[in-house]
């Protein structure tokens, strides 16, 4: 059975009685489940057992099975947010002995805040490096755990992932890839050498801006039970209605991601030619600093996010945002609506202005997530807004 068929149809097996079994999996909201025969004679519950909603849920289990096929993984756990998935993983890795964690400097602001907070409590040493990517590669064997993004927010820098895996493999370091920007449609970390693949399901995979959720997938079976136990202790399991919505959304992921990527190329090329746009960040453009890396690492698709810098700083940014009619100022990305955000006051607001500027997150930088509208309408709206600055 083909890869796409396995995750589009995975996780749900209707019976042959059409009266009793729906084609679309239902939302199961029960908080408790009947003890099965023999459960009192063994350790109960175990991974996959249904006993209590903080441990497992049928709708969540179905989503996890489909995600396991999508990620080409051995297992997947679903969480109530991407940060819940990461927090659970980091606590698990620290519990098993990780004392040194390496992050790329462009890592998501909340990821950085989590690790810095954990460092202040536990003494875990956290270092940030790259770009330049040579600085990151030089520190791989220093670490016990490495957390990188397949495309970094918001400048869409692409790290040398294959090189990181080679170095990490030579010294037994575990690599976590936050794959939210690329999705498994463009890149599957576990096939390439990552130990874990993490997704914010809120973004492309659910795809409709109506779910908050996250997932963690792995390629080593022995990691599943301790991580499942950590999720049970922390209570970070995904809720049934969110699991249902994410499961429904992921069935159209390939079609949406491909269409949005094509539209983003058009928008990026148009922005690059506009006289009021100072710089455009999109890995599919030859002008992007990591274009060749992206071309080698990714599957010919570069996603729907395009970041661009305008002259004039905050005053001009706010003027542009106030003029938009179709494009919606809002956080997040990957949904069917085209939205725009301002990283300096959102995802990277926790950094001081000098560090933000060094990372390319200037006061004139905007992040655009191209949706499924007619691309000409998106460009027309951007054009009239840019004319005001």
C-alpha cells in the first residue's frame, strides 16, 4: 500500500456492516473505560490500553496510528500542543541523563524559553549556535541532545541536517527535529537519521486554524513506553475533539501543502521584484542563503511561509498591516487563510533588539503564510498595502 494511502486511510477500520460503523471515525469523549477480562492479573494500563482519558483515548489512538504512517515512524504520541510535546520530551531526556542541550540560535522563542527555564531549575547546560552552520556542527558532539528545526522561524534558514545526523551518529547524540515548517510532505526526519520528529499539528497538518495540538514520533520502539508514561504523569495528552479535527485535516495535507507551496513561490517572486521590499526570505528562491541546502534536503517543496523585510521599521509595518483587507494579521501559519504576523512583537519578542537584528529578525520583517485563496487576490492586497508606505 502506498505511503499516502496508508496515512489518509490509516487509524480507522470500519466493519462490513454499514449500519453499525461510520466511514468517518467518531469522536469518543468517554473519560473512563471498562476493565477488560484479565486486566487484574497483569500490569494495567500499558501503552495502548484504554482505562482513563489522561492515558489513552480511541480517537487519539486513531490519529496516532495515521501520524505514524505519515512520519514513517515506529510510534507517535499526540499532545495538547506542540510545546506540550516538546516539554514532555525534554523532561524525559533530562530524566534519562541528558545534561547538555544544543539549540540553533534561530529556534522558536518558546522552545528557547523552555530550555532556559529548565536550565535555571536543573542546571542543564544549554548552548545556542548557528548560523553560521559551521558553529553548530562544531558543537554536535559536545551535546547529549540537539534540537533543530527543518526550516527555522521566521527567516526559513535550513540547517545542514544530513551533516548534523552524521556527526551525532558518530558520538551517540540524539537529534530532535521540529519539522513543523516542512511537514512530512517535504521532509521526513526519521528516514534521514533524526531520533525524534516533532510537529505542531496546529499548523499545516490540521490546516484549518481550529486546532491546537502537537505530535512526537520516534524510530526506536524502546522510547515509546517511558514517553507515554511521562505524558500520562504530566497530563499532556491531546483532547478527543482536537484529535478528530487534526485527523480530518491531515487527510488533505498533501493537496493543501503542494498548492500552498506553489502559490508561495509566486508571492515570493513578486515580493522580490517590488521596489518597496528590501529583502525576501524563501528557500525556493536562489537568493536565499540556504537555497542549495534546501534543494538537497527538501523534497522540491518549500512551504507556504514567505518572510519579507520593508524599509522604515515599526511605523511602516503598522501602516502596512492597517491597510490589508484580505490578508489577515494573526499569529500561526499553515492554515487555508492567508495570514501575516510581525515576529519582532510575537515569536521573537523575548530577544533583545540587537540579537533579533543579528538573526535577521529586524523591525521591518514580516512573516506571510500563503493560504488557498486565488494567489492574484493575495498579491493585489499586498500591492495596495505596500503602496501606502
